[in-house]
């Protein structure tokens, strides 16, 4: 029982840290909670409360990792969250709440994967970009000078 109380305390402290704008502290506290809940869920895998708490802890740690820009840690947490939700749905196929959660979580994980994936086309090397910019800049400069000389040659003398 003291383990679940400790996990709940970490959760409260993490949420307070979030409200104060202390994102890194919040994530660290969510991860401490996750570690405790993971142990409780492992010790009693048939307990639906621990499975629900584990899902919530995984989602919260993933959210806080995303907030910090740590997309790989977020992906790990969300991937485990989706796997757990799918397993829970397989065990309770009539659970309407899980029927909503699984597709939403899977779609969110797909979006995260897309944001982590490298682009299809590599960016141009910087030397190519700079030489292109030089040509453009030189072209503009030469056209400005020729315009300037044309105007000056037509000026009244």
C-alpha cells in the first residue's frame, strides 16, 4: 500500500511542477511514478487497477517527454502505452472506453513516428546553397549597376 501512496505523491508533485513550468522536474517525477507502478503491475498482472495506472503513467511520461522535445523517449512510452491498451482490449473486447483509446493512441503514435522519421529528400549541402545564393546576389548586383549606368547616361548634360 505504501508503494501506491508514494506513486500518487510523485504524480501530484509532477502535476504541480507542470503548472509551475518546471517541465524537466515534472518528467523526472512522472518517471519515478512509472517505475513504481510498473513494479506493482508486474507483481500483480491480473489487477486491473495497476494496469490502468500503468497506462496512465506511460501516457503522462510520454506527454512530458514530448513537451521537452525528447521524441525518442516519448515514442518509447507511447509505444508501450499502445501495446498495453491493445492487450487490455483483447482481454476485455466489450470495454467501450478501451475501444476508443486504442485507435486514438495508435493514431497519435503514427503521427509521432512521422515527426521523428527523416525527410524523404535530403537537404542540399550548404556549399550548393551558398553558391546558389551568390549567383542570385551577383545577378541582382550586376543588374542594379547596369540600370544605374543606363540612367546616368540618359541624364541631361
